[in-house]
C-alpha cells in the first residue's frame, strides 16, 4: 500500500515539475501583460489621450484607442523619416539647449537621453555615460563572500574616507529597471563575463536562467 502511494506521489511530483516552468512562464507573461495594460491601456493616462485622438472618427472607445495608436505610430514613423534625413538635428539641438536652462527639467532630460543612448548603443564605449556601464560581480564581505551580479556605473573609482570605492547599481528582480545604488570597496568588485542581455535575462527570470549564462556546477544542488 505504501509502495503504491509512493509511486503515485512520485508520478504526481514528476508531472508537477514538468508543468511548473510552463505555469511560471504563463504567469510572468500575464503579469507583464497586466502591467503594460495598466500603463498603456484605454483607462491609463496615456490611453485616454490615445482614445481622444480617435474619438473624432468613431464613438467606440476601443476602436478610438486603436485609431489613436495608429496615428501615434504614423507620427513616430514620420519622425523617423525626418531623423534619417538629418533635418531634425538643428531643431533637436535648439530644444535640448532650451531644456538645459531649466534646472529640474535639465536633470530629467539628461537622464532620459542617456538611457535612450544606452538602449540604442549609439554612444561610444569610451565616452562617459550610461553606455560605459558594465556587468560586475560584487563579493560582499570580500572575495569569497556573497556574490551579487550588478552594473558598474563608471570604471573610475571614488575616494570615500581615504578608501577606494566603486559605484554599482544592483537591479531588482523580476523588473531590473529599478534597483539600488551602492558604493562598494574596490577590492570587492570583479568584472563579470556576461553581457547586458544575460544580466537582464537572469534578473527577469529571478535567477532561473542562471545556468544558461553562468558555468553550472554539475548535478550537485542545494538539496543534495
């Protein structure tokens, strides 16, 4: 009787382990979908603007929303054509120059510009800015201590109380666009042989994809 029960339990656990990755993937997709809907859906702040753009064509909220999206996409495409021809450079410089004169707006504009440059990878690697950020390992407590995958803000160390520190950003999981800024002793920071795509994948999956980007330790696990 006990043997049959154990066999049934093993079979159930095998099925559970097989379905867990699919279920987790489905739940993450649902969560991301609900997040995007709350930020961009018809009832969001941006959604109401898109609906208003299409209300002159139809009385349906959803149809107006889709028409609004279409108009925005056409506008972005038209801007892309202007960018390709280089006509926008003078206008862009004039707008940026005007924004630089407003203290708070200047800081926000600089941050957004650098993030866009990082995503577009248009900034030279040796230029100061977010493009120079690179993945590193932070060994808290010194070499051999707890290892945290982070982003090095700048290669140049800083002096705090006579000791050299590095500014690093530790992302959050599963949304790595947030995180904490830490000043870590220089000897605790080591280069990580992973790319930005791998770092993002590891944090978005909450570490599940670590073995795909880092060297696995064979079959030994925490449970063993």
